C-alpha cells in the first residue's frame, strides 16, 4: 500500500482538529457488492494488524484487508477528502442502483 504525502497531511490535520491521538486503521467491512474497505481513527492496532508508514505517519491494516489493499494508494481527491484508489473491483452484480459507484 502506498500513502501519498497529501493523505498524510490531511490525516494529521483531522487528528489535530479532533483532539485525538492515534492512527488510521484500514479494515474489511461488508458492502452492497461484497467486501468493502473501511477506515477509522483508532487509538491502537488490533492483534494481527500490519503497520504501513510514510515518513512519520503510520497506519494499520487488518490482516483480512491486507491482500485487498496491497496495490492501493491512499490519497486525497480534488476536494481534499481521503480516498483509496487502485482497489480491486467488486465481484457480483453491482451497478444496479445500489449507489456504491461501481
């Protein structure tokens, strides 16, 4: 997984604004088209999480999410929101009005 500098700066700002200390954790959640990637700010890693870092910022990836985000890029979009690119396409019949964007 690659973490772009823009994402690092945005995440640091979010943590500072929220008054929290901690890390970003990437995990698998159930979506309308099968497994999806979720992200949340946490105080510590969970057992089995892998650490990924960019300079002085680190995040944790849940063991079951590791293969899904192996080639992913954490970045910011044009509005400055955190996004994850290069994720595998969902399997199944998606795109029939479910609203997930696939």
